[in-house]
C-alpha cells in the first residue's frame, strides 16, 4: 500500500503535500496517544513534552515517511556525506577532532579544534550547495 501511495503521489508538489499532511497528523496524534497511554497505565507522571514519542510508533504514517526517506533520501544523503568522508580521510594520519581536554589527553587541542572547524565548515558548505539536489 505504501509503495502504491508513493507512486500515486510521485510528483514534487503532491508528494510534498502528502508528506506535510502526514507529518502534521503524526505530530497531532503523538500528543493524544501519549496522554491516553499515560492515563491507561495510571502513571502519576505529568508528561508535558511528548516529543520523545514522535515518529516512534509503527503507524502507516511513520512507515510511509520511512519509505519516502529510503526511496528519495538515500542518494541525497550519500552525495552529501561522501565528500565529507573524503575530506576527513584526506586529512593527515592521526588527525583528531576531540576538543574536550578530559578526553584529548596528550593531544594538541588547538590543532584538534582547527581540524574540527575545517571539517564542520566543509560540511556546512556541502549542505548549503546541495539544496538543488534536495529530494522531494
């Protein structure tokens, strides 16, 4: 059923509209489901933030969004992450990115910070230039 829905709505405008509606529905359902769950379990817990349960059910909506992500997002994520991995592997051997003094014992924290800043800025550039390739 989910693959049929993905094929039926396989235009950019209609697919984005369906995905948006499903996300909105999942968000509205999450609050209701968790309040009901807590009520049934007689838990004396005030759950004000229900975002922990968001997209964690096995509903049709979550399965649809997962299938959408696998179908339309795999190549995009691969094209986004592969250059980052290439950048990191091109760094000199032994390059570290740990800037926590407690974890980076015996390492040059300033050099680690520069490496981390370089890789992070590269990733931000990759993300900003990948907008035209964004699936949907």
